[in-house]
């Protein structure tokens, strides 16, 4: 099942759409892991290949592992190519996220929840601003994420945060300051990734346990380029703000084609959305309508 194609969309809208297309984020180039990242914990559970252009994270019954960016960033486009743990990955979680280091922290999360062989992964996303999260969304993917590398990326500027899977926007978090919703804008963030055991909650709510007979569990990574405004962890603004490609007009909102793809993800692949959870939120959170989550 492929996402809607640009060709189909142009037929649908007519040629009028051509002038209004937003640009897809730039494709990152591949650089070795060490250029931009360092291991965070369990260094011996990270394996390097091809001069460090490819790495693997290993999880066994002793430990998981993780890595983080050397630099801190205020805005940019942050992307990683990942091939998820294959086979029986139930109980494992692979995460890729941006996080600030302060107490009122900001965080932008991708979490991939493994499953028994042949059963679908779940991709959970969340956004924390000023220490407040509780904005989970969960989707199934339209491909098997264990069969090959896919791009998972975050576009972050003063106007919006967009989660992309390959070129498909699966979630938008707009700057809704005018609605009283905090938006990350003054705390630099680092990138992190990790693979760990979470069989107390990850798969079917914790019913499916990790089968350690299958260890080690392996997630593969490549594409370690970072396109962001690097700043010290305490900086309040980015010197080149407004001048970089991700600040430009075509990245301040999604275009019609991208919104149509987001709608496709909502209609066909979304299994949980905090915006529609009336038990949890009797009143819909303020940002939901603007983010087109409903
Ligand atoms: C971990 O796995 C190894 C290899 O399967 C096994 O020998 C060892 O007993 C296990 N350790 C624990 C603490 O379960
Ligand atoms: C795992 O598979 C089951 C059965 O198909 C499904 O209900 C569940 O959503 C899948 N994913 C996770 C992470 O639990």
C-alpha cells in the first residue's frame, strides 16, 4: 500500500497546484557516525561497519544501548535511516528523538514498538513542550520497517514541527503560541537514539514478553548527517535563524499534497490519537484542530 503520489494529486487538483507546492526537506548526505554522534551507554553493544558509515545497536538480556549527538541544535531537519529489529522483536523499543537538557524539557519522539514475527510494529510519537507531554499518537506503517532502511525525520522551525516517514508527513505540531500552547523555541536539543527492553508495556500493552532466546536484537542505522543550527546547550537563539533552508517560506506549512498524505495516514493507519481520546481529554486539547489531527 503506497501513499498517495504527487501525480495523482496533480490530476486531482489540476495544474493550479504547481505554483503552491511546498518543497520536501533536503535529502541528507551520508557521513560516518563519529562525525556527529557518540555512544551514550553500553559502548560495546554498538557495532561499526563500513568505516562507521553503518552501525548496529544490540540488545541482549544484559543491556540495551544508545547514542547521542555531539552538538545541540536550535531548529533544523534531523533525519536517520533505520532498519528495525527483525523477526520476533516483541518487547523491544527502538527510539529516535530530540530532547533538551533542562528541567522544563522539550522533546520530540519517534518510538518503534516491536512485535511477534509477522505482526505489525507500532510507531508512537509524542511532543513535550515545557515539560508537558501526554500527546501520544500511534500508527501502523504501510511497509515492513524490518525489511529495509527508511528515513525517519523531524523538521523543526519556528512555525512547525513535522514528523516524516520517508517523504510522508505523519504528524504536524504547529506553533500555537496564540492558543496558549508552548512551542519549543529557546532550548537547544540533542538527538538521541536507543534500543532497549520495554516488555512491561510495549507490545500489546505488555502482554507479549521479550523472548531472550532470540537475542541479540539488532537495529541497523546509517545516514548520520545533521542539518541543524548548532548552538551551545545554554544558547537562547540561533545566530543564523531565519537564514537557513528550513526557515524559508516553503517549510513554514505543509502544502495541499502533504496535508492530503497526512489525512491518508490519519484515515488508514492511525490507531491511537490523543486528540480523539475523550476519556482522557473531555475537552479536546487546544492544538489539535490547528494540527489537523481531527
Ligand atoms: C543471558 O543469556 C545468556 C545466553 O543465552 C545466558 O547464558 C544467561 O544465563 C542469561 N542471563 C540472564 C541473567 O538471564
Ligand atoms: C502487535 O500485533 C498485535 C496483533 O496483530 C496488534 O494488536 C498490536 O497492535 C501489534 N503491535 C504492538 C506493538 O503491540
